[in-house]
């Protein structure tokens, strides 16, 4: 099973950032530094709102 890339909106500043849905390290917002995604051993736990999935071409 493969993972996908998703767009996550930061709950603090509203920045949208694309991240892998199976992160192995904590992903922080590039603008304000808030946590966007935490690893769980499977699919990530997202702190912000997932606003979409990035389609592969």
C-alpha cells in the first residue's frame, strides 16, 4: 500500500502546505512553525485541516 500527498491548512496561520500522509517525522508549518502532522506508525495525525489530495500525473 502506498501513501498519498495531501494539502493541509495550518490551524494557526492558514498557510496551506503539501505533505506526505505517512510522515516519519513531525512536519511543521513553513510559515509559523506550528505542527501540521505527527507520525503514528501508519497514516499521519494531522493537526490542521486536510483540504485536498494531490493527484499524481
